[in-house]
């Protein structure tokens, strides 16, 4: 059997050389319609053809109507601000009334009159007129002369050590404190085997501070009680080693003085004989 091949050079044609219909768009549906019942006039009016499809308006409304409104609800704060803004606009349109002065009515027969009088007297005590009775008679405030001002400045600077020592104040010296400072200055005598740096001044210091020893929780309560109220002098008097060393040094000083005392007596005797 021979094969046959045809070339259509004139357009969309059939084998029998008949022109075929080319449908680009048709409003009629391309699928077969179901003819189960007769369509009424009311149903035909509610239907709309949309690209070949028949849509019922009632059914479309039933689907669209339950869709919730996605618009944002107005908050109470925003509503309150809008009300305030409306009131401000309304008040700005009203004519401005004249400002009234505040009038305070004093009831001299009131029960709290005595308390008011006490408050006024207490406030007047701290006033400048009460502190300086002659203030009203003065024409100007008192001034300090050029020679007096450096003296006052020097006295003010003498109250502290200065900014280099963080304004260390001068401590009030008591009798016990003075004895402790003397012992600290003579610390090289207490233990000659220990080297101590030489003192900067021979006099007692003017600017100093005394700290407080904080005991550890591991210390015995007896040690805490023993070191609680005693000064340096009291601690040295209770120390046995210091007492032995002090007695030894005292005996040496007495022997040295007795030796020189005999020499002084001999010198006096020689002078007495020469004068004869």
C-alpha cells in the first residue's frame, strides 16, 4: 500500500479541499448542557453570562455577604483623643474671658489662727532681718579688705591638708590620742631589732585619721573582746615581753646615771678645794 502526504498551502483545509471553520472565541459553552428541566423567566433574569458561564446573582451575593469586614476597629484612646481635639477646637472659637485674680479670704476667727501665727514667727526667725537687725540701715553688704582677705583664706586652708591629700581634715587630739601618737613616734625604742623609717617631723602630726579594725569571723570571741576597747598604751602594759624589755632598759639607764653622778660629785669636790 502506497503512502500519501498532502501539503495545505492555501489555509486550513480538509482532505476533500473544503475550508474548515476556525473558532477563535465563542460565547456559547463548549461543553454539552444538561436539559433536565425547564428554566423559568425569573431564573433567566437573575443569571448573567460571564465568558460562556451562567452565574446566578443570588448565589453570588450569598457567597460574598458573609465575608467579614477587615477594617481596623478604632481604639478607646484614639476616640478619646479625637474628642479632646474637638473640644479644643470648640473652645478656641469662644471669646476669651478676662482673667480673674485669686482672692484669699482670711477668717480671723478661725480655730487655726494660732498655728498660722506660730508658722509665721518661725519663718521670721530665720530671715536676714532677724539674724542682722541692722541690715535695713546698711547701704551695702560688708566687704573684706585686701589685707584681711589673704588672712581669712590662709585660715580656711589650714583646716585641711589640701587637694593633694583629698582635703584631709585636722582631727581633734585628746589625751589618749596624744599618748598613742608619742608611742608611734618612739616605735624604734620598742623593738630595736626591727628597722623603722625615720619620722618626717619631730612634732606630733596635725592632719591624720584613725581607722577601725574589722575582725574576721574566724577569730575567737576572746581576742575580739580583748582588742575592742584598749589603746596602744594599754596593750603595751598588758604585754609581758614588753614589760621585761622595759625593766631591762630601765635598769641600764639607772646604772648609767649613777656612773655619771659620781663623776659630777668628784668635779664639784675639786672645784671646792681650789677655791679654798
